């Protein structure tokens, strides 16, 4: 019996060594993670990748920037042909649309770390360490609220993490304000705002617009018009989508039942008045140039957009005297503060052979030290709550960062283009003045957006 036990022990020990050696050998195999994004060049990630490479020398990050116009088509084709990236970016409104193509964050991640062993003959041996991934509590505590609502899906899994969150703000031409005797941009959507727009709008004798006070009331020639209209509805108390996932911005919410007031409908009416020639607030029509181009030319006093337009304006109109203020709110007691988010999320392909390593890299990037490096190079507002205070004082992006804590978004279904087209047709139908009731127009739009959800 003793001899038999010794023999078994020897065999077992030998078998255990082989397993350990196999795991060690696998951990030392070099792998390459392909990473696709838009907008940012490789220099934005150079330092982050170098730091990650120092921790995991066996991993190489192959970064590729694609043009926005070709990005989604190329991405979908590559994923379908099994040549897609391991890590890629998607817009926050695309997450449910791409859910079937993604692998969520695992609960734990095991990674190899180089450890120097030996006294006389030193050698680098990979040491396997297992760590917990970001928990749901950490997601909600570390990131601004809109992130948790967007990346955490019905199955309780986290499907992506952002590096930044942009917000909709008010760009205004200071020279036009000065010439009109207006010292400060309006804070609320009230009579002051309407009077400001009236003072800043100039018409020719035939009621043609020579100078516009604000880019509101239109569709295709106003950048992100659907975001502007949606946030107006949100601020006014409309529910864009109910808890059951139904689009209901055309309906009176339960909280407003009995007072005969439809907040979504009235927000649409307010928005459309700026393109109605018989209204005092008339400032926009479909014959005008694109809002960004018109702002750059100096003929538009107020435009609503995101921080990414700062670079374009400065490059094309370096002498333009403009500034950025917070998105106006609806005056009330207590005052509400609702802003709108627009951002991209880093995700992992379900077809990746290295999803474990890919998720490790995303979590590494999203930590404060690395995120701060990315934000400083790209001049973008933070997604992390811990960096909001320091960014508030930034001369360029302070306003956008100050709004991230109260920013919201909404799911536009599996066909975002179709959802936005439905909103565009709603606006255009009102402009065409076909005689159709406003309630019928908004009902039709909500029904069309509802079709994109499933």
C-alpha cells in the first residue's frame, strides 16, 4: 500500500506540473487586440496603450481610426465576415441594436502579469491573477447616471463603458449680442428668451431672414435637431419612453392627468413657433444654410450643439467672437435641470477570441488615471463623476462637463435612422401646414418611432 501511494503521488505531481506549464505557456503567447474607433487618432491612446503594454507585455493593441461616414457599414461587414475588431466603439443609442453582437463584461477576469523570479539566474515568469470586474454599484457610483441607464441592459449585464460623455449646450455669438445690447445669454425658455431671439433676428422687407436669432423650428438644416426637440419635451415633463419600453412622448403622462396639459405636444408647439412666419419668435426656415455653417459665417446668434463643434468653429472662423453657455431650462419652483447626453461606448465583439483580455483593456482605459489622459488630449467632457469638479473650471469644456450629472438620453430602437426620420417628418409636416392637427401629427410620429423599438 505504501509503495502504491508513493507511486500515485509521483504520477499526480508530474501531471500537475504539466498542467501548470501548459497554463504558463498559454499566458506567454503573444496576442493582438484589434481596436476600432472614430474621431480620435492613435495619439489619443498612445500613453494608455504603452502603460497597458508594460503591465501585459504579451498583449499588443492594434488601433485603427475609421471615417464616421464609413464606420458602421465597414464594422457590420467585418463582423459578418469574421474579420471584425475585438474592441470597438458604438454610439450610446446603438447599444441594444448591437446587443446580439456583443459579449458583456464578465464577473471576473484572469490575466497574466510578468514576475521576475530566481536569485542567481533571474527569469520573467507570468503570474496568473484573477480580479473582480466592475460591479453594478461601482458602475453607478463611478460614472455619471446616464451611463448606468444606457450600458446596463435587462439581463443585468454591463455591455460597455465610455471614456467621455458630451452634453448639448448653447453656443452664442458675442458680437451679435453686444450689438443688440444683450449682456447675458438667457437661462430659461421664457419671455426673456423669446425677446432675445426677436432682437437678434433681422428680416428683409419680404420677410426673408438676413440674420437668425436662433436655430430652432427646423429639421435637416439644424444639427442634432431631434436631440434639441427631445430635451425640450423632457424638460417640459413629457415621458419619452415608459417603463414598459413604449414610446409615449405624444401622450399626457400619469403625473399630469387631470390638468388637460400635454407636455410633449406643447414642447413641439414651442419648438415649431420659431419657424412660423406669423409668430414674433420667427427666426428660422428651411431655406437657410446648415446651422453650424451659418453660425461660423456670423449670421446666427444662438446654436445648440456639442463640444465636438468647438474645434470646427475655431478652425474655420478663428476670429469669431463666441462663447458657450448652459442649455436653457424651464423656469420653475423648484427649478428643474435636465440636459442631454451624446457619447460613444467601448464594447467587445462576441466573436473575439480574446474577450477576457479585451474587457480587461476597456476597464483599464476607463479608470481615472487613463481616462484623464484621454480627456486632456481630446478635450472632451468626462464620464467619471470624480473628474467633473476639475473639468468645471476648464475654459473650453467646463460648461459641457458641468451638465453631465443631469444629462439624459433615450433608446431610439434598433433602427436609429428610421426613428430620427420619423421625428424629421413630424417637424416637416408642421412646417408644411397641411391643416392636420398637431396632436395627430405627433401621434403619427410616436407610432413610427415605436415600430423601431422591437
